[in-house]
């Protein structure tokens, strides 16, 4: 049986069949680092269906009749051109990046703050773990709610992104085995792997409070000697020094140091693989390449970005960017 690239689009009140006739190209960009996922639909000039900013968008991709939802969001803009018109859609991450507010919290976890910010931005909540606890945490309008979410994710060593159903995910990456394995010479159109020594060998994080030794009621005190409220991870090599006023316990500073070192080590090993359309690959998954000439590609890798591209001439192609698993980074 011949497999054919297939798609289903739901945009506002437009009939799905209308997109089957009008669509010239489709691109989905899922990015764990950027918080916001995007979709671009391209049609010939004069053939764009009747859509408007704010219309709901849902995209399914796959082969023949086996479709998987890969994006849910809303129309952000319609860009007319001489030969073609492009429709741009964004998911709930855009709402978080647009929201600015001033809000103080006491005795909360990072997850508590993230859930509240998602609610205020009108973003659905998926799997949100608690992470680091804070005696006090302040969200200020100098940074967007999305920037605060990403900062909290770095502190906790978590991922933060909207899933295919447009629900915010805030959790630790816990995969140790590949969710998807592609066979070199069968599934792989192209692959690359970059390995380097981590930029730093150790991380030191300083907080700003003696709450760790004096109790949470002392969170507002300023420490004259930070040595007892400091987090350290790693040894040898260059040292990265971080000062974070939000970390007001030694436990939080230690967790942040360990998470940051893990991320830096993992980022030292990165790469990409391009395959015939693989809509089943999602942010939060792990992938591996079997039987590759470079044996290191057989290890599980953490998916950091997924780009699906569908055209009438080129079919459906997926590029997956990855890094090493947390705790497994660094040059061999």
C-alpha cells in the first residue's frame, strides 16, 4: 500500500475541504526553548479562505488516513503578498509572552506560580510539576509572564512549552530510553551531530537570604555572608557564578546550580535528524538513530525542536533538533 502525506486543517468556520483545495504549503515549528510554537499556512494569492485574527486553528498531519494533532492555537496575522498569502498562527505561549503584571507570592512552589500565570494569560494547564519552593517570589512587569515561566524552568531544571493540545507543560525531562528510533539508510534523509567540551565545569549559585538556616519567616533578611546559602555543582574547569535574588533558601540555590550544570553539559552535545514526516515526535520526547555510521547517534537524545514542512512537490518532511539527555552531556 502506497503511503501519501495527508493533513487536516480546522481554521475558524472554514470547511476542511476548502483547505484541501487551497493549501500550497504548511510549516509547523515547535520550539522547547522559545515557549511559543508557530504554524504558517501558504496559499496562492486570491485563494485564501475567509479567516481573521483570533480564529481557532488545529493542524493534524500524517500519512494516508493516519493523522496526529501537531498544533493547536489561534490566527495571529494574515500576510498578503503579490503571489501568495501566508497565515500565521501561534499557540498559548504567545499569550504568556504578551502578559505583563506585578504580583507577589508567598510560600509557593514554582509550579504554583506557573499555574497562576497560565490562568491569567488564558492558557490551559497540562502537566505542571511543583519544582523548587520559594518563601517569596515576585513577578514584575519588567519581564513578561512567559519570561518568568522560562526563568523558573531553568531554576528547576524543567521544560516549559505548550503541547499539541495548547496546554502548558512545566516538568522535569525524565526520559532515559528513546520514544522514537529511526533507522539509518531507511528512515533518515540527513543527520548531524556536534560534540564539544562543556563551556563550564562547575556552577555556583548565590541566593539573597538566610531563610535556609533561620526559617522561611526570615526570607526578607539580607545575608552578610552568603557562604551558607550557596549552591554548588560540579568541579574542575571554568566556573559559572550566578546570583539570583529569587533564591532565598540554600536548597533552592543548590537545586538551581545542579539544574544549570546539567543543561550546560547536555547542550555541549547537539544535532539534528531529518526524516520523512514524523508527526508522532513531540517536544518532551527522546529519539535515537539506529545503525548510523557515527555510533554516538544511537544514544537517546532529548528533542528540543521539531519542524514539520508539507508542500505539494516535496511531501511531508520533519526535522528534529536534539541535545544530549540531562546528566549525559559532554564530549566522549
